[in-house]
């Protein structure tokens, strides 16, 4: 590695560092617009599923393919986005993604049947998958290393806020208008984004050199096919596994085998190929490997908890989807305030300390959340999320910033693609694990609680008799009061079992995060005087 003096003062005759024509902050706001729209779309349709099913004469199970199809297409395009952005030119690729996403959103709104809607959602997912990775790479190249933390703060607000706002906005639109408007909403935003991108965003000079390298080498068509099949199958398994009872389903087993074989084959293919779709060799660098791993874990907990709180409020406490979604909204506002602060600090404080603090703070927030029960009020549920977001803000930006340390500038697209892929796959796995564990642990706790409901248990008998007397006093006939008492006890046991399951899952998350805190110090600290992107 070159010394600090060389890095900060280029040799005489060396070309000056590239700078964009427009103010970097205008560039950041321009590309964040479409990314926010895309990430929002991953969650906004969730609450509209019953309306979509009813409007298109489909069952609720069939309507879930509206979500699955988008996630699968999104997951397939993510790992190849870095390669495509170099092949096509990053600005052209980004604008192409905006066009595809906007046009397919309009078609989703017009869809006359579920089959057409699923088809248009697949196209929408392919367009949307390239937006976040392209934005992150654009920000990395547009901003100087010392200002990159603030740039990633804007990016972080879009990525973390959108899933929190989605359920509330989706619920409001479907309640007051039509589910079709959750898709039409993207059209004006997409048009504005396309115009601004055309006028403001530009590719750095090195992109032309990288494109020539790709065109002068054999294209990795085998890698492209393998990663598309592997990630697609994996995403379907994660999304449909719990619904199909996992490995009791032959087609889930088949898809799992295909996913494992093709992904392993893909990795070996990329290691040998001179022009890989995904440069997995970058994982040989300790800092980058740790950043990808931590982003994967962050995705697991971030997406799982985004689902967990509204799910608990809806299933066990009877909240509407819109009201349950609002419990996440204040946390999103906290992030809006916190992200710029973290963005400033990351250029002044060792990122490893910030990551360790973030994981520790989030672990404490999750541990506090283990006090969750069906008697909590809305404010308590809201504060659970606020405490989590305070810690997450100190993780997201430092990880994104440190992932570029020591890597050459021409790897910006690969860094963005791999960290986004890690976060999204982590999110899919986190949601799948949450859904499975809640169901399995609820059954376990229900069996344990039910063991104390035999007629030979004096406390249980006393409770039944007390409830029956209370119901009789309220006018319920004596011959029905006892039966209703048993029903009430059954519902109580079911609710308690589910609550205990949620507490178990939250506890696992807390333990996982506190164990990750010291791992931040396995990363290498950049030498004094060397900026975060010194190797550029």
C-alpha cells in the first residue's frame, strides 16, 4: 500500500481526481428518490394483499405471489447489477432500471388478472433491483472519502425508512382509494427521477476503461445463468418454506437442492473466471468480508423486526394494518434525525467503535423488548422500535463506509452489489426464520401451558369455576357458561404461547447482536493519515 503522503498528494503530472459537474448533494438527492420508491415497493403491497385478492377474484394464498414474484426477481438481478452497470454504463443502466420500474408499475395498476399482475411484478422487480446498488456506487464515486459518511446517511434514510413507511402508506391508500394506486404512485416519481438523472448524473472516466475490459474478455454467461437460478430458487424457498411446511414439501426440497448446487457451482466458476459477474475474490479481504457478514446480520434483524412489531400488534392485539404500521413510523423519523449525525461522526471516529456501539445498543433495545406482552399500549410498541433504530443508525453507515476501505475505485460497483445482496438475503432469511420460529415455539409453549389444564389440577378447576360463575352472573345460561369458560381459557393460552414465542425470538436477536459487537474489532483500522478510500 502506498504511504499516506502519496495518497493525499498525487504525484506531479498525475490526473486530478474526477469530480462531478453538479454539487454532489444534488446528485445524492436525485438518485435517492428512485431508490426510496423501489425499497418502499417491497413493503407497501403487503397490507394491500386482501384487497388485491378480492379485486382480482383470487385466494389470499394465490395473492402472496404478488410479493414473492417481486422479491425473487429483485434477488436475481441484485448480484448481476454491478456487472450490468459496467457493461451498459452506470448512468444508462440506472436510467434503464427507472424506466422498467416506472412502466411496470403503471402496468401493475392496470393488471386485469392476478396472472398479469404477477408478470408485471416480476418485471418491476428486475427494474427495481438495480436501483439501490447503482445508487450506492454512484455515491461512493461522487463524494470524497471524508464526506462519504454523510452521503451514505442519505442512502441509509431511504433504505431503512421506506420499509417502515410502506405499511402505513399502503394501508392508507387501500383504505381511502384503491390498491391500484399503490402502483400508480410510482409513475410521477419515476418520471421526475428519470429527468433529473438524465440532467445531473454522470459516469466517472474509469467506467469506460472497465467496460472495455469486459467487452475484450469472454462474457460470463455460465455465471449469469447459475446465479439467476440459484438466487431465484433460494428466494422462493425462503418466501414459501413456512407456508409449505419446509422440508416436508417435495418441491421445497427440490428447489433447495437446486439452489445449493447452483450457488456453490457459481462460486467456483467466479473464482476461475477472468471476467466474473460477481467478484467473490473480494471476500478474501478481511474488512470487506466482515462488512458483508455484518450487513447480512443487520438485514436479518432489521427486516425481521420491521415485520415482528406490526405482526404482534395485528395478530395478538387486533390492530388494523395501518395502525400497526404507524408504530414503526416514529422510529423512521428518529433515523432521519440520527443519520446525518452518524454521517458526520463516521469521518471523525473509528468506524469499528461505532459499529460495536451500534450492535451493543441494538442488543439492549431488543433485550428491553423482551418485556412485550398483550397489555402494552401503542406508545410502548412505538418506543420499542425507536430504541432499535437508535442503535441501527450507528451500524448501517459505518459498515457501508468501511466496506470500501482498501479497495480500488473500479470495484465500487462490486462492493455496492455484494453489500446490498447480503442485506436483502439477510432480510429474506430473517423474515423466514421469524415466521417459522414463532409458529414452532408457539406450539411448544402451548403444549407446555396446556399440560396444566387438566381437570385434576385444582388451580385450573378453580379458574374454570370462577369464570363460569362470572358468566352466569352476566346472564349466560349455566349449561353454556362452563363451555364458554373453557373457550376463554383456550384463547388465553394461545395468546400467552404466541407472546412467549415472540419473546424467545427477540431474545435470540439480542444475544446475536451482543455477540457481534466485539467482532467489529476483527476489522483492520486504516493507517493514520490514510483516508477511507485510499486505494482509489
